[in-house]
């Protein structure tokens, strides 16, 4: 696949086994934009001898990596590319790599006829090969029709992988578009027609279904815990999302910002695991974040990824609640407005509807608290903000890496590992208008129950600049 994808999408100089990358240019991301269609001649798969359909009952390996790729949308070509990256490493005596890849024909953008142009779903036992053009891993299960936007399909995949490829530790990667915690209505008119293709996560263009935020938590409750949950999707490293899964995983990996169409560099972090399968969960998470940053540093493409500790989220929520209470009590409008205007925001709407990124209502928690404290004269606000920032940097976040700048020129190193709902800097966007696109109530999230954050957001919407004194 790589050579065909290079011809169709990218300009790649080198990405060697020594983890050196050249300049890469491409468009698209795992939010609204996606990838363009390929232009190469379709290549038929050349399957190897089939892997065992099941190794249930055998001694568990050290790891099973489970990747659920919903490419039934404009990311189809990226899905083929990422599977080929996985095949650079492949399963071995210590690590199982299994993937479910869904494809379709007829999507408005990104439809590709490569790799046999099959449709439906295939579950693959990833084996190492030297062919970067064709997926050669054996198909161990397939369906001609499947709803990849149904969370029950993910539950089935995880349960299947655990039964057939048992391991001591499990990593689940959810691969698709992402829009953080926002579950938008499917029929309502959206804010300035924005977010027309961003829906929760795992959006299936064929069925028009997608996995809601609370359903991500249901996946792990119903299929069982995983050691690491990772999102190869935009905007998913948010407090609201993390609280839905915190009791059923140990480490959460995701991005505060949009993820470029190429996604994770699978050959790099899986290659590191193959060399050292005895890594702890946190060591593997650090290597994953480091590989991601290294790849996008070399690609000269803005990107960010972080890993957080799930067992620290409850205390994180308590500190957010304390900070919000102090800020409300102080009611320092100048400080709150300065933070609202200055905080690092993430591209969850898109350039056409939000050219200056002032409508976006996702912001970095650490930076927001720091900006409030810097502009406030209240000692309690400063203390609570410092406590929250210290906890994020020393306890919550395992690893954090930002590469380059976002589309409005801000350095992604300003990101500190976790974001949250904040009112837009564009004050003409009313709370009722913005929240009118929500499919459910924000107050239904576990995060809001722990922090009362929606009350604080409502308070922030009402903060107005102090009236100028009359001359």
C-alpha cells in the first residue's frame, strides 16, 4: 500500500527502520476533512496460509493489541495504510496483533478501490510481511454487511479477540473520526452547519450510526477491562470522555487536537513493544506517545498525543471542582474573560466555520487554570489553580507530546494532556444555541456528576466585561 498511497497522497522521502522520517505532505485529518481517494490500480490481496482461527486454551501471550478500524467513511485509504504499517511488525511469540477493518463503496469522499475493493468487515491476524502495497495477513473472520458504528460490534470484537487470542495484558485502539465528548443530534441543524461529519466516534457512513460517549464506557463494561485504551481519532483526550471509561482501564491514550489522516505510526510503537514485550503499561504508553511525536516532528505536521492514568481521574475531578468553586466565589470577570480569550483551543469545528478557532468550545485544562490564576488577584483562586496544574503535570499525565503548530499558528506544546468543555471565545455564540446541537444532556456525563462542571460553564457564559467608568 505505501507506494500507492505515496503516489496518491504523500511525498515521502524516507521512514527507515532507524525511525528517521523525511518530509511528508498530505491533507486530511481524523475529524471532518479526511483523506482523498487513491489513484493507483487496485491490487488484489495475496493471503498467506491461514492463521489458526483460535488459540483459545493455549498459554496467554504477554500482549494482545486489538485495533478496531472503522474505515466506512472518507478514511478508507488510511485504514489500508495503517494495516500495512502493522504488518511491518506483525504478531510474534509474545504479542498478538488483531484488527477488524470495515470498508464500503460509494462514500462521498475518500472511496478507494485498492486492495481488492472488498466491502464489509474483515478480522485479521496481523502477520509480518515485506510488502508495503498489499495486505497479506490472513482473514480469520468476515461479514459482508456490518454496522461499524454500533458499539455492540466493538464489544463483540473485543470479546472475540480475548477468547481467541488470550494475553496477560490488552490494548484496545479505536480508530476513526472523533469529536470528543460531543454527541450531536443527527437531524438538527448544526451550529453554522459545522460538524456535519464529526459524530462521537466510529462513524459509519453506510449506516449513519456512530458510537456515543457513554457507549464507549459501555464497550469496556460489557467486553471487560483493557490495560490500555487508545483513540486513533481526533479530540478524544477530554475529561468528559475519560470519566466514562476510567473504571475499566488503567491508561488512556488520545489527542486533545485533531489527528492527521495518517494516524498513529503503528510500525514504530508496535516495533518497540516487539523488542521489549515486558514493558509496563506506562512504559508502553510513553513509547507510543514518543513515537507519535517523533513521526509528526519529522513530518512537519501539527499533532499532539498524551497518555493519562485512569486511577488519578477521580482526584483530578475533585481538584477541578475546587478550582471552579474558587473561581466562582472570586467572580473576577477580568481574569475569567482573559482566560476564555487566551486558552489553547482545539479544532473541533473546522476552518470554514471557525477560521480563527474562537467558536471551538474545547480548551486545555492546565493552561486555562494558569491563565485565570495569572490574571486574578484572589489568593484562593491562585492556590487552587496551582494545585490543579501540579496534579495534572505530576500525577495525571504519564506522557505528553506536541508537534508543530495548529492551523492558527499556536504551538501545540501549549497543550498539557487533557481538555474540557469551555465556552467559546466568540461571545455571540449563546449557550442555548450551542448546546442545542447536543443529542443528550451534558449533565448526564459521569464527569459532570463528579465536578459540577456544567454549572461552572453556565456561570462563565454569564461573565461580562466590567462596565467602563463614566468620565
